[in-house]
């Protein structure tokens, strides 16, 4: 199989490409302000747990203030857990943010929102562009939720940012023994993120967390998973899937729905994350699965099993990488440009090139109607 | 008391065990000298199921789709599978695969219940398919499910466990898997409206290691993290959610 190729590639890349989305402000972006595809992200590191930086625990929700600001925080929580409220508007698949960011974005080592909040705006050397927190969230809407990014100044974006900010600040204030309510900040400050000199912070926190340290809070991202002993293989992953995943995610990986919500979410197919999402990369999915699946019983698969099953679910067709339009529909050119990581986009599996029969992305869905 | 003649599937040993249960029901001490079925030591449980009540008459059995093989089950689980608290759980509306797996579980001793163990041994897979299909198709009371994420601030600790879990103990919210308001989904059984005594007994069984039907010990790990008080409260909570018109 050509898996050896992947393994080599994986080794070469050192499996460091872990950003959720790989968007680059594309050519077509300009004609639709507000729907610009998010910029390509830097790799999300798994920071050193023993760096001495604070290990924080968000405050209980009962401490969310009864105020207009408190309402934004609660709204952010609601949208994060039940993102299907935005189906058709900003969300194009059956997923909810909480499906991949456990405990409503609070759980350490499951790409928690509080660690993310202090990691933006993130500067990217390559194109001299800075990504705000809002742009990072837009990435997950575009790719993980196969949708359209809500504008940075939309009520939804402000709510999600307020929620992330409150989780982070409450945790940090408790850590540094600062009493009282989390200070309110303006909407403009909320959507940019806390990794900048002029972000309003209590002195104790600003001093303890210099700007260049803020993206390194222990618990950020998913913990890196050691490389598999042998090349990962979708065929072997199929067995792991049948034994450990199928009971919840269904024999066809399409999950199950109750009361209109796929609380057992689809892993591939038209209602899952698209070909541009971080989870389609075998290394990212393997790390996520090893730490979190079966839900509540993480860290029981061997790393090999996690890599194999991550390969299996990601060697299936899913919604198109929305950047394909910028490449005149040429899957191989898009693959060369954006898919230089362990993954199956543009590869032949069971006689078919993945990506060539992809399900519609959000734009395509809307063109059809 | 009389053992209903319709329980033709019942092996003699079950009749004996039921009799033993009935005779010695109040005095648990008398249960110890039970009969040995099939060479295995007979250990009636303290809470062995009481005598099934008299059936309500043959006419009611003519409900469409009711397989005659299910008659014996209906003695305890009732014709529509509603069950009766303390006698037998509701089996209406269970996912069909889950239903089969549980009967296999009783057969294999992965669930410890003398009555169901004995009964299940008499059920062939072919018959089981029919029975499972029938009971699974029985409707559950309509409720208005509340979705996860509806409310951020939840002060009631039980509702919080159900809707947000407690990840400091690695307990995911119950509704993450069991569906909104615990109405059941895919192959995961409904909790809403199930008898509280039964829900409690199952969580306790997991906690004590008596039930091992769950793949990868998913439920066992959760139950082992719950206190007895939390188990009691969760059982009542989900039972209440299932009351018609409840939410």
C-alpha cells in the first residue's frame, strides 16, 4: 500500500502539523466580505505540562454574573454545546463544537477554549498576517462544522469569545488568588483574544504571563501521541472500529440522532467534518481518539489502535475541502498545496480517489438551492 | 398463588425458584437452602422477583404483532412491555440490538439475575428476534426532550450530572450518550420513565461489578464514580423525566 509513503511523510514532517484548519485567504474570498476563508493556522502545540505556567480550572457556571455580559457568556456556552441552532446559517453538518472539545470546551487536553483564548491573536511569520481569536473560531466553522464563518462582529462570535474569555479569566484569577467577578471587556477586545500587550488584564496576571508565554498554557490542544510501531493502516483500523466504536457511531459511521441532534456524531459522510478540518489528519485524529474515545474511557486503546482507527475513519469520503474552488476543482493541485500531512485526500482507496466524490461543502450546498 | 399455565417456556427449575422465592420471600433466611439447578449452586437473591400477578385475560393478547412466544415475558414485563416497578423493568422501546444483547448477557451470566438467567436460557435466537422486535416497537410515553446546552447555569446537582456531567471525575453528561432527556438513541437504552428501582439497581450492579454487558466498561467506569446518594437521585430524576407530559 501507499501507506509507507504516508508514514515516511509523517516522519519527515515530524507530525507537527496540527492546526485545525489550513485555510489561506483565497482569491475568491474578496468578492464576499465576511465569508473570507480563514488564514492558514500555525501548528497547535501541546505545551509542556511542567513549564511552571499555571494549570487552571475554569470557575463553575453558577458564578457567571447576572448581567448583560453574563448573558453573552451563557449564549456562548449554548452555541458551543448546541451548535445545531446555527444549522444552515453558519453550520453545514450535524456536528456541535462540543463533540470535539469535551466538557463544553473546558477539558484540558481536549483543545480547551480557555487555553485557546490566551493564544490569539497569533502572528504568522510566513505571510506576515495575524490571526485573531475570532478568525480561529471561523476556521472551525468553515472546516469542522462544514459551514460559513460567522462575521467577527456577529452576536454569535462575540458570545463564543465571551464564553472562552470568561473560562480563561476565571481560572486564572482563581489561580492567582484574585477575588471578585471576571472584569468585563469590550466586544472589540473580546474577539481579538488575550495574547497582546494591550489586552486588559489584572496586573498579577499580566506580569506572571508575559505575552510570548500566553499560548503555552498546559492543557492546550490534544496531547501528542507517540508514533505507531508499524505504519498505520485503515484495514487494521476497520477491526478496531468494529470492536470499540461501532456500537456508538454506527456500523456506517453515521452516528445516531435523538430529538433532532446527532448526540452520537457522524465520523464521515455528508454530515461530518470536511476535508479541510483538522480532524481529517490522521495524526490529529489519532491523538484525539486516544485521549477521548470511547467517550469517558479514553486512554485505553493502544497508540497503534488509535492510529489505525484514525486512518480508517479518515480514509472515507466526506464533504469537500472548500478551497477546491480556488484550484479549479483540481484535487491533486489542492492536495499538493494543502495536504502535505498524514491524510488520505487525493489518495486512491478501494479504487477511488478520495476527494473526487466528496459531498458538497457549504458553498456548494447553497449554490444548489 | 399459582404459576400461570401459560409459562410453558419456563423450565421446572424456574417454577421451583419462583416458588422458593414466594415462599421464602419475607424470610430471606429460608432462601438459602434452595434447589440446585443444573448442578450450579442455587443462590436466590435477596430481592428475588415476586410472583407474577394473574394475567388479565386472553382477549388482550390479540394485539397485532404480539408473538405468542412473548407470553411468558408479558407475565412480568406486561403486554406492552411497561413492566412493573419492583417486579420487572420496562422493556418497551428498547433498541432491538440492545434487547438481544441483554438477553444474551443474562444467558452468559454477564448480568446476575436468577429469574432472567433461567428464562433467557430457554429462548432461542430465532424466538428472541421475534420477541425483541415486538417489545422494541412498543411506544414510550411522549415527552418533550430538553436538549443538551439549553441551560448553562444549573443549580440542582443531579440535573447538572445529567446535563453537564462531572469531568473532574471523568463522568460525561448522561444525556451525551443517552440522548436529550435520556430518551435513548441508537443502541443506547432510554432512561426517561424507566422505573427508579430498576435504574438504581443497574447502577449499583455496575458499581459492584455484577453487570458486565457494557462494551469497554463504559457504564461501569461511570457508575463506579457515583456515590450511592447520586445513584438514588439520578434514578429518581430520570424516572420523573419520563412521566407523560414531563420534560
